[in-house]
C-alpha cells in the first residue's frame, strides 16, 4: 500500500485491513479531498434522496447547504461503501468523474473484496487537540462495523438478533430518526454501528446488556483489538496527532 500512498500524496493514511475474508481499505483525507473523492459515491450508495441517481457534486453541495446549513465536508466525519457500490456508481455517473474519484477507482481496480472505510480530517471544533485521537478512533470503529456487517454473515445475524429484541414502537422511532439521512436498507446497519462505537447513548440503551456485550465481543474478535490499536497508533503518527 505504500506505493498507493505515493500515487496520491494528499492521502494522510492509507492501509489494507484484512477482515473475515475481505479487505477494509482505510483512507484518511483532508476535507476538500474527502469531498471530491467520497461525497458522491457515499451519498449514491446510502442517501435517501441521491441513492442510485446521477447527480453532480454541485447539486449535492446545494442540497447539503439547504438542508444542513453547512458544506458536506464540514458535516461528515467518515463514510463507507463496498466495491459493488462503487461499480454501480461508475455505471450511473461514469461519464463525469472527478480526478479524485478516478484515483479511487484505479486504487480498487477489479477487486470485489474491498470495503472502503474513509475518514475526514475534520474533527469537531468543540474538541481540544488532545481529544482528536479519541474522535478518530470512535469514527473508525463506526466505519469498521459497517465493513464487518458487509463481510461477515454471522455479524449481520447478531445485529439482526439485537434489532429484533427492540420493541416495534422503538424500531419505528429509529427508522424515522435515520430515514432523513439513510436509505431504508442501510438503517439497521447504521443503528448498530452507533452501538458498536458507543457513539450515542440512546442507541446503546436500545438493547440489553447481554446483547450489547455479545455484539462488542464478536466485533473485537473479528477486528482483532491489538491489531486495531496498533493501526490507530500508525494512523496517529501519519496524521501527526
């Protein structure tokens, strides 16, 4: 992967991370490069307004400013999608790719076992510099949960068990909460990624302690915690955190 870093000097971190027969491709980019490389692909894969459509980055930014009040690259800390999502995006938008999107397509080539987990070097303004490392670790756990959900049927089964343990009224509330940002087929995956990263207390409290501990245990077994922590240290050095 070091050769790949040389091909895109703006990449702050780039590494393959084997998971359950597939590869999570971890990429950290500065905000503008994150926008140009990932924004259209990610929203094409999972956003309820843009899913499966042909659209320009300008159209996406106008929508984001109108609905979120700030640019995409200031609002999104990370994103994720599969090689299959990328193929569908190229089929729909391939006549008008940015050079950054083209770089990513070249990076993946014809490989089908890749899941992209991307981070934006744009920590929340409320955080002190000493807190940036924890922020990136939390976001990366979230994105890695998505990768494992895509690659590991047993992990999906565990998540489905957790989801089915939630009452019907609360499940409807969760759908309503996430439907503004995510297509329906991504909602359970997104909900569970928030639980695994312990990002929002309400989602953690949706499930029992037994389900929570079982899900976290399986996640760390498959991700291999010592390897994950070693990779975080390497990423921190690359980003000079």
